[in-house]
């Protein structure tokens, strides 16, 4: 039976961290609280997995990253190649090895996680593309499996994570477009259920309020095709574009070029190709390599020292040709 740790916490009127402690370190919880949580767990029919509990003491020196996308998506999105290279190198330096696999869209969200944890194949996980409500986090918390998330949401504030200042980056992009004279901006965001999209929307909304411009928000999937199609669909309704990934921004530039239109465009990521396209892409630089390194460092520290660490890395605006166009 799949048990959602948030459901247990809600029914017992405690935090998810308290539920995890009751399951794994009951001596750290008061008797009254422990009895209330255990009563809820009993009603839901949950039986703790003793093998998963002992994962820390039977180390494999293996770390898993289950990319929540198809293999085709993984190998066409440059962010992942940079991130995975640095994570793997840092894990190797720390004496660990990386296991990488993908999760096809038709699979249950936690099927692969269950296989890895039931068979005790790894010491921990790096969780990518954190969602606003993330079943993977609930599952790993409930089984007391070490993990670090790339990204952060407002629900799971007690977890170890690495993130970049997505809100601040989107704010910089919005202010830059406003200073270029844009008053009606097309904002091509990422998937609505991902926490990174929420932070970038907040930052862009803040810039719009401060700089007095409006924007049309649409959700893509971070790849070039969605940027191209969304731009084509809404052509004529905007005088500037902010895309929440460089690939979507490049798709937007291609759509504008096909239509013979020149408008300011800003992306997000600063992947290597962003400086090579024509026009070169103005973008928000995030330190993808450092995100990978910190994910490895924070996870191994959690495994070895039981220390939860959070890291938010700075971003910066890189101005290139795509936002300097003459309209």
C-alpha cells in the first residue's frame, strides 16, 4: 500500500519530519505525540520496511539519480549533461559512484525508487525536477532514505536541497525587458507542476509590478519545440519574450525569424549554445556545474553526518544580442 507521509502528518496534526522520526527514531518523540502518529499509521495499515531502515549502516557507496524524463529528453537537454558530469565527478572524489537511469512517463512516479530501496542498491538519491507536491519526497521521507533535492518547494522545508535563485533571476529578466521598452511580454514558463516554474513566475510577477508592464504567461516543457510553438501561437500579442530556459528562448527566436519579426528575447540557464546562436542569447546565468557539485556534497554529508544542508546559489544577467534588437 502506498502511504503518503503528508496524509499521515495531516491526520495526526504533526509535521512530516515528526512522522519520519516516529517511524525511525521514536525515542526522540514524546510519548503522547508518538501514540497519536502510531494510531494513524495503524489505521492506514502501514508496516515499516526494516530493510530500508538499515540502509545507512550497510553502505553500497552508490548514489542513484532517476531522471524523471525519457532517455530522448535527457540527452537533448544540455542542462542535464552539465549537471550529471559535475555530480558524477564530485561523487567520485568523495568515494562514491553514480547510478543513472530514466523514468519513462508511463511509469508510476515512485516505481523505480521502490525497486532501488527494496533491494538496497544505493545509499541515497539525488531528486531532480522537484514538484510542488512531490510523491518521491514523501516516499523517501517515509522510508528514511537519504536524498537531496535539486529545487525547493514550500511544503518540504525540512529537506536537504540545492537550488539557484530562480525568483531573483526571473526578476532580473523582467526588469531588463522593461528597460528595453517592452510593455506586453510573453512569458514562456516551465511545466506548471514544477517548483522551479513557481519561483520564476513569482520573480517575473514582481518585476512586472515594479516596472509596470503586463505579461502573457504560458507553460512549455523547457525544450526548443515548445518555445517555437508558443511564440507562433501568440505572435502579435507581445513586444518581448522571457523564456524560462535557453532552449525555449532559442525556439522563440526561430519562430520570430520565420515571421520576420525582431523583438527582445531573454532566456534562462546560460547553456554553452546560448552564446553561439544568432543572435546570441541574452540569458540568466545559473551555475549548473556548481549545482551538481553541491548536490553531491550535501547528499554525502547527509549520509555520513546526518546533517541536512540547504544551498541557494546566485544568478546573473548576461546581456547579448537577442535583447539589443532594434524594433
